[in-house]
C-alpha cells in the first residue's frame, strides 16, 4: 500500500517537475513560511534562471543580490531579444522550459505581456503598488487586462549623446545648452547635418543609423501604433517616414544598420557626432564600443530636438512556471525597488525606476562617467529629461509593426531612390499582410 | 613464607599485554599488506572510474553534437526554406528585403526549437548570405565574419567540426548544403552558432568534483579550463600527442577522451594526492578495522581471561590469606572449571582442611596445655591449702613439736618446688621425684588428718629414674584421700605401686574408701570431667591426668579406673617406659 502511495507521489512529483508548475499548496506554505513583504533569511538557498541580453546588467545586479543572499545561484542564458516573443511562444506551445524570471523588452512587450505566462504582481502575494515607480512607466508595466507583468529594470530616458570634439569642430560649440538652442527642431538639425557633411567632405555624419532615429522619431509622436483593430499608417508613421527619408537624402545620417557589429565599431571612430542615447545606452553602447572615450571624455549629453523620449527598457517578471516565486519576487524587488539595487544600478550608470531609493539617497540621481567628462549625466537625465519625457501607449501589435518598420527601413537604407511615400505604402502592405483582419489605412 | 614487599604484576594484565603486543604486531603487518594490496586495486579502479566518467561526459557531448548535426540537416531540408532559396531574382529592394526577412524568420523558427542556438547563418555559394538576425542579413559585417579564418577553415578542414571562431562564448557548427541536381556540388554552408555554455554546462557538471578538467577545441583552443595552478596545461604540453587513454605524468595521471562528433578532446588530470585521497577510505577502513578488531579481540580475550583467570586469582588471594595465617576467614568453595584449575582448587581445599584441622588441634592443645599448667599451678598454690598447712605448722610449733614443724615445712617446700617448676621444658619428671612429691604431700596430710589413713608406696627396682608426666601420682593420691578415704569416716589405706608390664610403666593407686560413683565412672569413660561431691577447692582431677597422658604419649597410653576388689577405687596409669636422659647417658 505504502509502495503504491509512494509511487503515486513520485508520479505526481515528476509530472509537476515536468510541467514546472509548483502547486498552490506549496506556494501557500512558502508564503506562510517566508512572508512576501519581509526579507528572506540571509542563508536562503535557491536558484533562479533567466534569459537575457544584457550581461553587464545581469552580472552586476546578481552579484549585488548574492552579497545579500550568498546561497542563491543564478543560471543565465544569453538570447537575442529580437527573438524573445518567439522563444516564449515556442516554450508555451511545446510545454518547454521558461525562465524563472522573464525579461521583456519594450519592442515586443505588448505582445509578450499578453502571453499567459506571468504572475500578476499587483495581486497577492506580491501586492506590488504601481505608485512605487515613476508614473510614466505605469502603462508600460501592465497588459491589456490591467495585470502588472513586470517591473522595469531601470529608467530609459533618452536624449542625444554627442561627440564634444566633433561638435566643437563642426558646429562651433560643445555646450549642450548652446547646441539645444542651435537645433530646437529636426529641421534645424537636418540643416546643420547637411553643413557638417559638406564641411567634412562627406566623412562625418550627424547620426550613425536611420534605425535608431526612426525609433526615436516614432516615440516622439506619443501616439499608440494601433487603436483597436485599426492602424492609420499615414497618421502614425508618416512623419517618421518623412524624417527618415530626409535624414537619408540630406546625408544627415549614415546608413549603418543598428545593433550590427559595424554599427558598434563606429562608436570608436570619429565619423559620427550624434546618437540617440537612453540611459542604458551609455554603458551598453558608448562605453562598450568606444574604449578610447574613457580617457578622452569626449562625449556629451543634450536634449533632443522636439523633446526627449523613453527609449527601450526591459522589465522583469515572474513566470507562472517559476520554481521559487518567493525568491524570484525577492530578487525583482531587490533589483528594481530597493536602495541596494539602486546602488548596484548606479554603478552601471543606470537609474532605478523606483521613487523611494531617490528619497533615501538623492545621490543616486547623480552619475558621472569618464566618457562624459565632468558632465553629470545622471542629473541631466533625472532633472531635464524624465520630467518632460514623451511616451506612447504600447499595444500587443507593436512587435510586428516594429518588424515591418525595420524591413521598410532596410529598403530605404539600401535603395536611396525609395521615397517616403513609397515607404509608407510598403509599410501599409506589410502591415496588411501581418494583420489581415485589421483595418490598415 | 613471608611475601616480598614489591608490587607484583597481575597475571591478567601480563597475559593481556603479551597478547596485545603479539596481536598488534601481527595485525599491523597483515593490515599493512592488505592496505598496500587493496590500495593498488582501488587506485586502479578509481583511475578506471575516472576514465569512465570522462568517457561519459565526452559521450554526452558527443550525443549533443550528434543531435545538433541531425537538427542542422532538418533545417536544410525544410521545404519552405528550400522554396525561399529558389527565389533568386527580385523586382525591387523591397521584395528582396521581404525575402531576407522571411528567410530570417524561418531560421529563427528553427533557432527557437533549440534554446542553445544563438543564431544561424546560411552562406550560399552564389554570394547570398542570410542570418536569423534579419538586420545582419546581407551586411558587410556578415560577409566579413564569414571570411574569418576560423569560419573559413570549416570549408577545408574536416576536423574543424565545432569551433570557437570569435572567442566570445559562441561556437559554430557548419553543415554543407549540397546541390541535389549536381552531385558533389556544394550549394552553401549552414552555420549554427551556439552558446558554448550549452556544452560547458555538461563539462562543468562533470568538473564539479574534479580538480583539473580541460576541454580542448579544434586546433588545441581551450574551450573550458579548470586548472588552478596550470598543471594540466603543462602536462598536456609535455604529453604532446593527444592520444586518448590514461597517461602517467609527473605527480599524477592524465586522462584524455575524444569528443568524436566535435573533434574536441576532454582531458582531466588526476593527481597522485587526489588519487590517494579518493582511496583514503581504504586506509580509514583498514585503520578502523584494525583498531576495532584489536579492541574487540582484547575486550573478548579480557573477558575470556577474566573468566579463566578469576579462579586462579581467587585461589591466589586465598593462598595469600592462608599465608597470612587467616585460616579462620577462609571460605573455601571449589569453582567448577572442569580443568586443572578445579584440581588445584580441590588440592588446595584438602590442604586447607588439613591445615585448618592441624591449626585447630594445635590451638586446642595449647589451650589444654595452658589450662593444665594453670590447674597444676593453682592446685599447688591454692591459698586455702597453704592456709591449712600453715595452721598445722602453727599448731605444731605451739605444741613444741619442732621436729614435726621442720618435717612439715620441708614437705611443703618440696611440694612447692616440684609443682611450681612447670613449663614447656618441664612436663616430665622422674618416678623418684614424683614419688617424693607424693610422699611430701602425704606427710603434710598426715599432720592434717592424723590417724585417718595409712599409705604405702612401692616401686619396682630400676624404675625410679623412669620419666613420667609431672604431677600425675600426687593428684591421684589426693583424690584417693579426699574423695575415697575421708568420706568413709574411718581409717583407710592408700597404696601406690609403680611396676612394669613389658614396655609400659604401670602405676597403680588404690584406696579402700567409698569408691567411685557409677555416674563419675561413666563420665570418665566418656572422656568428660568428673564431678566431685564437695568442691571445696579445685584440684588436679583424674580427667586432667588422663588428658595429659593422652596429650604426651597418644591414645595408646592412658588411665583406667575401676572398682577395687574389697571396696574402694583402683586407678591404673599406663605410660611408656622412658628413662631420664642422664640415665640413658650412663647406660651408654
């Protein structure tokens, strides 16, 4: 009898292990043993798995967490964030393994948050209160049902980073305020860009790639890309398309493809002055790809023409298959809401999305990097960009729309004869194919 | 015999020490031999085990590479992908980009089926390049990447199956896509870029409890290294040829195992110290079993010997007690061991019984002797007797019978001299002296009891110098006077006759008094003390004389007492015929 009971128990265990679904009773017991609103014991043991694309962030934040909880280990799988939605989708469809802590990048977040794989963090036992983070982030943390599916790893305010030496050489000044005054809108920026290109004999561009600019322009629109089952291509993407074509045609921007090694390499060269720069890009792009910049300190940060935006951003949430949700929540709280987490972020030049750490330690707003000389870029982001930041509502269709825009952009990049209007038509065609039951105008 | 004062070792301890020593030496030797043999065996087994584990880890990697190979082939034969590859001419850049995008999506689709795949690149012989990362497709970067030496070497080197072309934690596996319409013509190469960690997780798992582990990629590139002090790298370099198997190197063993499918080598170094540590349980086992066996055997032997030796120890203690003369405290109980010890006990018991009886005999004798001497002394110096004698002396002196006084005092003096001279050396006297004493006594009694009795003393010639126990005749005469004649209240006669019957001296004391009562005669015959009718004073009784004769000469000699024919009592003493030493000297 006992043997049968044992066998049944084992069979039950193996099934749960296979599905990776902890039962409700176990979770209740865990919650009772380790209340979610109190810290875990320091000798707590556990392992968390993650799929990610930012090893600097992962290493820094997990090492800080392990200082507090030395018996916790992490398993990290590096993936391409562009394939995130497919990877999660495949795992869900095929009963594959999901990470314990799921990352979600802004490009595909709208779609990923609709997948039934997230613990609702606003509910018990997590009871996360959105007011703990900056207001402008709120719409970006919830799905269409209103469930909080993740919390931002860091704030992603974006302005324009620029090469001080090149700005001074080609624009006459390296002072951010003077540059902002010189180029209050994209028209004046294009104008100056044409001059720089000509002045440099076709060697120096204002920008690196049309890809980053397209995304920046698009975020400046502050309009959701899709409303219900309707997409107004002209209204939503017309200005962006127009600006992209002008930047291309006027030689204001190079045609490097964003995120390719070539594009990365260009940051260490002297052929481009401006780049869109979110807070995370300081470490991820500039510091990583411009090794000489450390001693030269030749970068500066300024507000973009026509306003700054939130660019990119990654949330961390708890998947439903997480084997230790209590630990996962402790880690996410530590990484996104705690003062210790904020300190670890600050060492990377990142800014915590939570309000409280700034109240406790106002110095977390400050961040100086040798690449930016004496400029306090932390304060610049927090005081000049965040208060007036432009955001748009995300939608589940964002990823496909984003991919379609990328495709058209590649066409624009490779065929300079393609006009903005043609581009809009291509985009419309792509979207109609991607969303056959949508009204695409 | 007096015991020496030195402290003696206990028999059990001595035996135990000797056994322990012999055991320790023999077991140490056998343990050492056993350890050397088993350690060698275990060392061999451990090395084989290590080789097996390494082979298992390599086999796991091999299985993974085979899985990837099969997966890569399934990508190549994908119908949709093949159809897309058929599209070579495009009306516009937009169409070409769409084509690239669809190719990328198809490659991504396959990539998502294997979480360890970072990206896939398809390099066509006609110059087209596709990547699962759509943005990378058709870029100069991709072209440059595919021209890289490591990647390019895939095409030429069969051994370069899996390699680490960028040194960035990504490895690459190429699979050729052949033209089905032209046999042997390569149409393209599919490169699958994978996270090295996918393989290294297996190696790490294997390396968890190892000191030195190394995964060597193509061309000797180190893909994983757990080599704290660089010993493994040095040994590999020294070894030169990467031949699989176990190789003896300085300070340990180098084990190599190929990962066949990948063209890699998995290596581990098992140091001699680690090997010893792995086999240290053998030492611990032998040490523990040695100690445990020793302890167990000693305890067992100790208990066994305790049971065996306890009777000897107890016997020894009892003997010691006996030697200290404490026989009375001895409780002799035979411990039934059924062997020589039991015999020892029985013999000792017998001996002890004899000793105890002898001791009791001696004590009784001593006591009797003391009592008799005391009785003799007390009888002779009885104050009342002296008082009466002295009153008689006073009476005679007052009557002016000086000669009688002199005679009486001389008799008293003679009596005292003979009776007070007692002790170990003076238990016997001559018949002459004994008769003189009797005569002196009778002289004194004649003054006390005039006309009451007459006495005759006769001695056969030649017997006057014979030895007799002291004070044996006088008490009998006294007894005849006081308990035979005086109670008759008429004049009586006492006859003392010393004669010889063969080798015996026979002394007869007769009186014609009231005779002996049947009760006293019965008591005498049963060896008990006789009762006097009037115990006016203690006297040396008949029983005393009898006992002394028995004591001095044994049961063969003694006293007879019977009714005398014609009334009165006849006492007959039978003694050995012994002459005084002076007489013997003279005879010689």
